[in-house]
C-alpha cells in the first residue's frame, strides 16, 4: 500500500502531477468523477431509472461530482445535482462541468431552489457527497452546512468523494458539521486523519481510487508508495 498523507503532502502530489509530469487537472477530475460513478453503480445495483442526488461545492471536489453526474446520466440514472454555491461563485472547472450538464439537460439546482432540496433527498436512492475537499480549513457554513445536515437526516446511503465534507483530513476531527458516510472513496492516497479511530463513524468503509498519478510523483516527494491498483482502480482499505 502506501503511507497516509497530510493535506500539505496531498497538495504537493497534485502540484507535481500537473506541473512536473503534465497530468492536467481536468484529467484527474475526470478520473475521480468516473470512479465515483463506478462506485455508485456498484453500490445500488442496476443503475437504470435509479434516483441519484449529488451535492456539490464550488471547488474541485464539486467538479468531480459533476463528472460523476454525467456518467451516471449516460448510464440511465435519474440524476439531480444540488449546488451549494451561487453560479457566479463556481471555480473554473466546476463551472465548466456544470455547463456540460446543462447542455445534456441534467437537473442542477442552486440555492434559489432550496425549497426542493428536502423532497429530492427523500426520493433519492443514494447521495453522493462532493461538497468540501481536503483543503477544508473551517466549519461548513451557509448552504454547505444546510446540505450536510439534510443529507445526514435523510438516512440515505451516502458516498463521500475523498473525504466526508466537514472532516479535517489531517486529524479526523469534525469541524462543526460533517457528513456521515456509508462509504468514503479516497482519491490517490489515504488521508491521514481518515484512518483515525475517531473518524470511523463519519467515513464508513474506506476505499481508495486511482486517478492516474504515477508512482514517480511519490518517489520525487519521498513518500512510500506501493501501488494497490494492479487488479482494480478502486480498492477497499
């Protein structure tokens, strides 16, 4: 396997993959989102006509959630995306992927549609958490906090991409409000805090997925790495 990493190390891994090896961020987002879609399909069985609710933030984790939404739509799921931020607040690639979804008529609801959020979560078969990524530094606020609380109270199965939104990936501490996931699919490398005993009630079962970061990145940074992905791009921890 490999050593768990801190947020600082994860930033360096992403940075080296892009700037040193030419693996562009959209490539990594596509791979992360596709793996999340694969996992969702396996989690609920036959995907056709199933309801999937994906809650997305304005950053890269949200962008990965939007990629997952596209794949699940392509496979026949009835996908609804809920965005925690106003369209003007979306970062570059999140805005890009949101535009793609709009062009294929996948429902994306924003904060002005908040009155419909509860009904969507009650009717869904699964929730995919793509709200807040490993760069989280403070307690979730506003609609981020609201969506975390609604997802938890829905009692639906939740898949968190990379980290449960609201958890400090370094320590496993809860920053005010946190998603309680059935499964967490970590990206590229295990996050140190998610392996802590106190994090288990929120992470659920931990998995790790490959998004194409080469072993040479870890070697360059002096991080122990033994690829676990020889047989599958998603592995149980």
